[in-house]
């Protein structure tokens, strides 16, 4: 970076790190702290019956989340500071590109403004300290590795991210497709091997309880930005309870199926990994019943990467078409934290409208963006699609 840019970055970093400290332990980080405290006393991370230091909250995360407990003894907020510091560090990722110094600096500056300072990221990472922060960091490293055609390491990064929050394993096929019409099996094998190895080691230490998050996730009710939450709220008035219950019961299958459909579409139509990922990740989160806004950190990461780094003009045009969606997510996150500051609760009182109707607005905005993006999609002409190692 130029000296002036470094100074601006340093000033922004100081402000954001102060925000980490002043916001302290809140939201999901309170549950994280109790989980880590229990783990340090020798508890099974997924044993909700453990009560030596207070009952462990339901742990919906993977073994990498449990490893963060090792930082907690030094200071309760150290894991949060670590996630914040790594998020700030993503602005240096473009310097790993095979590009001119000027292009690298521009890409770094764009990542700072588009990703690090996105309201969704600022609140999720620097205020709440939610572990989707690490998913975002690993995801941007994955993008760099994919650009450098390090297909195996691309899969490794996705596998590591999945060992934290599980859902990134569904992103793997998106990164395996290419504009040439080839599917890189190496990426999928590496992701699967990394994930299986991590889960295997965790199983050797803690046993079958490592599978508890899968059961917990399947049993969770619909949340906030899921359209199923809206339908669930009005199921009695609309007499659709039986249909909503069915949709909730098959939600996991629907999410996996949606990811598979987008993967095949991206492969057969040669959209390339950036466009396929942008569509695929969005479809996964739109389909998933637990509609938390922090999940969209990884979508914002890819959206920001394309606008900041990509040399694929088609992908850039498609990403620009999704600007209204990025703006809505930012507004939603700002409203979420403002509602807490004013009422002491999230989306209650005068802000309950966002909780009830937010998913409807999200769908309307998303469909509008998809229509905008469709005019920029194309199909690359080339030899028959193929699969390679």
C-alpha cells in the first residue's frame, strides 16, 4: 500500500480494535465464552449436560471452534481480538496475486472498503465477535488460492472452514468448476479429506458427540431472514401449518439439492467459479431455515472479492447487479444493532417489523437482483464439459 493508504488503514484498524474492546462480550460471544470455559475444564464441547461451570449452551460448531478455547485463558476477549485481527489482515491478501503493485494496492483498498467496512462484517466481527468472521477470512484465502490455480489447497481451506461452521463444505463444488467446462475433482477430494480428517481426530478425542451439531441444526426452528420464518409466523392465519411443517422437515435436503443444482448449472453453462459461487452461496442461505444475517459474511466476501480483484468482466457485471442486495443486508444489520441499543433487545418493540417481514423484503430484493444479473450471464463456447483431477 502507499504510505497514505497505510496510514488510513492503521487509523481504521485502531478504531475497529477499540470497538472490539468497548463492545466486550455480547450476543453469541457470551455463549462462546461459556463453551470455551467448560472445554478448558475438560468438558466435551458438545455435552449440553455438563454443569461444572454452568450449563454449556447448545454447540452448533465444529472442532476448530473448540480450539479457540486455548486463547481464552490469556484474556476472555482474545479469541474475539484474534478474529478481528485476521479480518483486518485480509486487505493484504491481494498482494499474493500475480499482478502489478498498483493493481494489488487498488485491490487491497477495495477489499478494505467493500468487505472489512461492510456493516455486516463490522457488526458480526468487531461488535459481536461471531465465528463467521473466521469463515470469511478462510474464504478470501480460498479465493486467492483458486485464482492461483492451487486446486488442492483451495479444497483444504474450504475443509478447514467447514470444520468451524460446517456449511462451507457445500461451497466446494462451486470452486471446482471453471470457465473451460472442467470440474476439478482435486478441490473436492481435498476438501472432503480435510473435513473427514478433522472430524476423525475430534471423534477420537470426544466420541460420537461431535455429530451433535448436525442433529441440533436439523431440529432448529426458522430464524429471521428465512422465508420459512415469515410463513411460520402466519401459518395459523393462513391455514398452512401442515405445509410449513413439511418444508421445515425437508429443509436440509432442500439446501443440499439447491447447492447441487447450482453446481451443475455453473458447470454445464461454463459460468466459472466466481459467478457459480456468487449464485450458489446465495441460494444456500436463501434456502436454509436458520436465516441469520451473519451467515452472509461469506457471500459478502466473494461479492467483495469479485469487485475488488476479479479480471472476469462478466463476473464483475453480475456482482454489480447484486449491489441492492448488499445494501439491504447492510441496512438490515445496522437496524439489528440499533434496535438493541434503543430497546435492549433485537428486533422487538418498534423494530419487530424487521423480524417478521425482513425475509419477504430479502426475497423481493434478491429476485430483482437475479433479474438484473441474468442479462450479464452467458455461455462460454468450448469443447465438451469434462471432469479432471
